C-alpha cells in the first residue's frame, strides 16, 4: 500500500541546520508564496505534474479540509487522485476563499451543483483540482477501501491553518464550546483526533454522541485557546462561528 510516510522520512537542511518541510524532499518542484497564480485553462504536461508538490502552509490547509468537507478521489484506472471541495451557496465567501488558494492546482472554474434532499432543491459550489502524485499519497493515507479514516500520524499533520479550515468547513458553536463534525469516523478515530488536538495544541476535548455517532467537542474552558489559535486564519464570513 502506498502512503505518505516514505516522503515524510525524506528531509533536507537549510544553512541553519533546521529541517526544511520533510514532505517535499530534495527533488520536488515547489512554488512558494501565499498567492500562487491561477492555472485555470492551462494544460500541464505529465512531467510537470509529476514534479509538482505543495507548499507547507497549503499542505496543512489541505489536511484540515480533508478532515472536514473536502474529499480526495482516485477513480478506477487513474494513476493519480484529485481533490474536491463543495460548499452550499450560503457559504460562497468562504468557498471562493478556498478556491483562490487552490486555483493554481485547478484546470477549470468552480461549477454549481444542484441536488434534491427531502424534497427540496439545494445549490452548492464545487471545484476539483487536477490529479497529482501528492494527492495520491494523501488518498492512500486517509482512505481505506474508499472510506475516509483518520491516520495514526494525524498529530504530525495538523497545523493552526488546518485546524481553522477544519473548523470553518465542518464546525459549529454550541453549549459555550465548539463542535467538529466527526460523525463519519469511528469512535477510536475520533479519540485519535482528541489526542492529537491535546498533543498539538493543548486543547481539551471530549466525544459526544449524536444519533449513535461520535462528535468531537471542544469545551468552554478550551475556547479562549482555540479562538487564539484559529482566529488569524478565519475568513471574515465565518467569524460568527467563534463568537
């Protein structure tokens, strides 16, 4: 089985002797910066795609989105996986913020997805990235037999930016604290997330049951710390979740 663990073991060093982002290794073609230009409408060669990785801050954001409403798909017969992100039109401000971060890796503009649930029509915005090897590594790390799961090394992957993205895409305030929707994961996996948040950010967490499914809860006593961690990375349209 492929995994991202092998790339994680590869590292280079800068002039000060500190590890440079180990996921990249020493042969990756990586574009650095906060605002990478869009490549929508451009066709990239398979060689360019094979050498393309992702900057550290975007990698952390991608992890947070995968924990929330983001999905990685690997179609049968395809060599590499792509990333998909969907949000209701009511969250269009946040959606376009996320798309602006990943438009460099997308060949097309977002589209509108209309679905019918419980007799009502729901409109959502969705975008896909191109298929890349680094997404294939993440697919094998986060998916088993097509089911999204929590990898054992999640504490090493979480960043403040990623936690903020997770909270914006799939979190809500409640009872003086904050819920992160983890209903699709197994109880043991949610416990792994709780341990990771404690180890990584010193956040106290507990697991509540919702219709027999586990839901991660950040209690009121941890909210000041939680807000201080994620607030700098929250989109303005999502600040209401922290109030």
